[in-house]
C-alpha cells in the first residue's frame, strides 16, 4: 500500500470501516464500552421523550418553589420585593450568558450526555441554595420572637421587663428611651445581621446564576434533538405535546412542595408556632435538598441514550461523517470556522420578519411569566390573607388543571390535523385575545381591606390603654375574639401569653370586648387574641383561580402550533441557533421584569421594615390591597395586549401565500427524497468516501417571504 493510500497509519479502507462503526455506535445505548444488549431497546424516541420530560419537570420545579417562598425569604433575610426581584432575574442572566454558545456549538455534541452534565450542575446549584440556612441559622431562634415583626420605626427594639420582651402590655415598663450604650449595642448587632443577610443574598444569586446556565441545553437543544430524530414531522408535534404536558407538571409540583415545606418550621422544632402566625418561618431550605436528589436521579437515564435515535439516510450519514471528520481534523480550526459562521447565521435570522415578531412577542410573554407568575403566590397570600401553603396549592393547581391538558391537546391537534401556518397563527391570535381579557378580568375579584383598630396608613393613631407603654413602632398584628384586628398584642392590652404545641394565645386583653354583635364569632375566649390578621373569608379567590385556569388553558392550547411557526420559518441548519438567539433576546429584554413587578408591589406597602442605623428598608408586612390589585393587573394586562398585537402581525405575515411550513413542502418532496436517498446510498457504496465541505452553504428547503 502506497503512502498516498495511508494517512496517520490508517488506510482509506480502514478509515471507511471505522466511520461505519462510529455511525453504528452513535445509535447504541450505553456509556463508553458498557453497551449491554439488554438496554438497547432504550433507543426509542418515546422513551426519550418521557425521560427528558421528567428531567425537565425536575429542574422546572426550581423557580416555582422559589416563588412559593418569596415572602418567607423576604422576612427571613430582610429583603424588599424589588431586591427579591433582582434575585429572580439572576438565573435569566446566567441563561443569557450560556444560551447562544450552547445552541451554536452544542448541536455537534452528544446531546443526551450534555443534558446529564447540566443536570449534575443544577443539583449542585440547589445544594448551594441551602448554605445560608446552615451558615446563618433558621431565623426562628431570635430572642424577641415577636420576631419577624415589621417595624414602623426602629426594628426589633428590646425593652425592659419580661412582658415587654414578649410584646405584651406592661404598665411597669417605665421610660422607653434607650440609652446610648444600648443603642450602640443594637446597631452593632444589626450591622452583623445586615452583613449576614447580604452574604446570604450573594450565595442565593450565585446559585441562581448557575441554575440559569444549566437550563440552556434543554431549551436550545432538547427540542432540536426531538425534531431531528423523529421519524416524521407529525410525530415531532405529538412528542412536543407529551413533553410539554410533563413539563407543565413542574410548576404544580414546585408549588405543592413549597406549600408542604411552608408548614414545617425552619428549625424543624418550633411547632408551637402556627403557620398563620406572622412570626412563622417555613423550612424553605428543606425542599432544595429534595430537588437536588430528584435532579440528579432524573438525569441518569439520559446518560445512556445514544447520540442519534433515528436510522439515518444516506445524505444524513454523509453530512454527519463530514462533521466528524472535520472535528478529527482539528477541533480548534473547527471552532474558528464556527465562530466565523455565527455572525452570518445571526444575520439570516435578523432578516426573517416572522422570527423578529416572535422575539418581540416573546419578550411580552416572558415579562408576564417572569414577573407576574413569580409573585403570584405572594399576591394571593397577601391579598386574600391565606397561608403560604394554601396560596401555593391554588397557584399550582391552576397550572395543573389547564397547562397539562392544554399541552396534550395542543400536541394532538398539531399532529392529527397538521395545521397550516395560517391556521396556527389564527389560533395563537385567538389565544392571546382570550388571555388578555382574562388578565383584565382578574381585577373583578376584590377582597375587603383589613381594618386595624387605632391604625391608619401604616401608623398607630390611637392608643386604647396608654398605661401599657407599647412600642408603637412594632407591627405584629393579632386577631381579637371580637373579630377585630390590632397592630400588636400590647396595643390590644394583652398581659398574658400562652403557648401549646400548635399555637399561641394572648389573653387578659383589656382593649378587646365582645359586645359587637354584628361581627361573627371566631370561637375565641372573650378578651383573647391569636397572632395574625383575622380571616376575611374571601370567597372571590375561587373565582380568581377559575379565571387563572382559563388563562393558562388558552396560552397552552396553541403553544405548540406557535412553536412550529418559529421552527419552520427558519432554515433547518439554523434551528438550534434560532432557539438560542430568540431565548437570549427574550430573556435579556425581560431581565428587569421581576424587579419592576417587585417595585410595583413595594409601592403599595403600608408597613415596611425600617432597618436601624441607616440600614435601609426590609420586607413589607402590610399592603394597601386595592392599589396592589389594580396596579399589578393593569401592568400585566398592558403587556398581554402588546403580545396580542404581535400575534396579529404574525397572522398578517403568515397570510402571505409565499410563507409556508416546510411540512407543507415535505409532502410534495417525500417521493423524490426517497428516490434521491436510494441513489445516494448506492453511489456511496460505489465511490470512495470523501470529506464534504460543511462550510459551504447548503440549500434550504424552507420558503420564506421575499
């Protein structure tokens, strides 16, 4: 054999054999040399869709779980809602940093193994979220367990006398003025606590950033992997429906797990404090330990899936062999070529009008999802005065009943009827109109504002018993046996506190009398009170939940047809990049959304924690409810109207007869493609293999508008 017939000691014939073996290995289940025959039936797209669905469901539980504990983390680490919004945006920042690179370079990798690696890093991010609890404690062991109370002036002021330390009426407390040494000691203690809270916030932000980086492979490559390996385009639509139906369970389970953990005290021992008590802090950290374990276990099956599930045609084999040969020829040179091609690929996307309109509409949608739905459990808890667990369950079940059904129905419709671009665009526009009307109607479910005795606009305006020497700067509301609210046990004139295994009871309350016959009884002993605001008994929350279900159903029912418009309006070679760039644009533009929504919520605060010694503002414990309801939903409705307009523009563009799905072209080209594949296969067997220049632009079968 001559030197020309060999290269690097491998003959041309041997190289051809190696390529065939590599092509066969790419469709073999296993890791490395461990490819037992018993697991080969796993190489099935249906099984992969279930596995990737469970995987995406586990990591999708992260953000809903964080949303369910928004008010808890604000209370524990003295965070205003606007700062909590910054924390919720951090994962999007990580997503933006990684998504374009992952989508562009990840298309040539072993995608299932890439998903597994991302799952391992996500588990690590969940574990990092737990660190502040073990470093700084549960927050339920503070000396003044009126702890967690918000301050209208100075915060957590410790006064002389045992009754005063418990926030009770004490006529012997004497002068409330603190001397300079006590004030200095208080400032030093609060400086330490403030530094601890800042460090905890930094740890949370780091974990959230990691979480965002790890989510990019699924969103950019997961759908592309299914689209490339499905036997037909109709099958891919059905697979999308199943995938998104499983994925929609993530918010449900995330909120349910959050609701469950919110009933457990953070120190897992202070069960004498009821979850309805304003001082209660739920075990927010415990759920992250569960999520870390689930995340790792759900990623293990993906490690064994092959690189390709579909039996490749002759053309696809030649293309993949060429890519692998290029990779063997020099990874660095290939990376340079890919980097040079990236601007050209992005420019192709920028010239696509349907793609650009989809990006604008996506920004509006993500603004709503990242802002409104992140604070939705907090809104339900604050507005309807429900426990965190109940608010989380209502939010989760709204997603469950409508989201899963809508995605399954969407997949069935797309695969069974093979919607045209026009039909899909009409459905997306109708869905947007219904959703916009739904968000506007959410303002029609009001609840009565809680009235607190001797308390207006966040300040104590009247003292029932001046001899109690109450600290009027502390807000720790209680519900009296007369069904009236009081700003604190002291302001209710309570002199005794009793604790049992499940709740706290204040008694001998001189300001509480039960002579008001117009108020319903709450089954408390006369002259007693319990922590928290009285239950207003708002039944409108169920109407609110019903409309929320309708909105979720409308948005999910035409989700897959809308995604198909995006997939089919770009060249096949640009699909992975199209997802990555679109997501990056949407997420970058929507980064301020949680901060904006948090600021809107803070603007309605009546009683906000004032950190001592110039430490700024902390969490809010009482909101002006009617402005909160109106401002939140006016902002959301405006964003949804903007998204509806983009759907209308997409409908107009898709009505142009020059715009078609490539599915519509597949029907007419199936026979010719089959004949071409047969000819290519025979020609490949007859001719020696050669490296195809993948840098040469390939003709696209997608018809776009001129």
